[in-house]
C-alpha cells in the first residue's frame, strides 16, 4: 500500500470539498425542475439544506487552497503564477455569485447568479486540475 502523507491528506480534503461545492451545485441544478413539481417551496428548502454543506465545503476549499499554495511554494510569476491568480479570482467570484444567488429575490437574479456560481465553480475546478498537472 502507498504511504499516506501530508500532501495526500491536503489534496484529499481539497478534492472532497470540491466535490461538495461543485458537484452539489450541478446536482441541485438538475433537481430543481423536479423539485418544483413536488412543491413550489421545495427548491428553496433544498437549497437551504445544501447551503449547510456547501458553505463549510467552500471554507475547506479556501483553507486547503492556501495550504496548497504555502506547501508547494507556488510561483506567482510566469504561466503557473498567471493561472494561479486567475484561479483565485474565479474562486472568489464563485463564492460571491453563490452568495448573491442565495440572497436573490427575483427569478432573474436566481437564474443569473446561480449560473455564474455554477460556471465559476466548474472553472475553478478545471484550473485546479490544470495547476496540479
């Protein structure tokens, strides 16, 4: 069996949190039409429950992301540094958009900010894979 290292734990926690943050948004988006058929209040109730998992996962992503940067002594220049900075901006935008989605009162706001949150979450995931190599 391979050795379990600090690096393994760090990456595992980051990927686990990402599966909740990104995968949960995709899953919830797919469930919303069916939930509306059950009850007009079901999507909102489901979103509130999801938020209880999603926001702690987002926090773990931030903490483990900083841990990754410090542990890898990541360069802030060149192509790697540019990609890292873009990823950090996308991660922040994902959190802000998710918060704006949760605070939206209109269908348009829910649709726009939900889309931005989901797309930026997927973008951050892609950039993370790109950075990992």
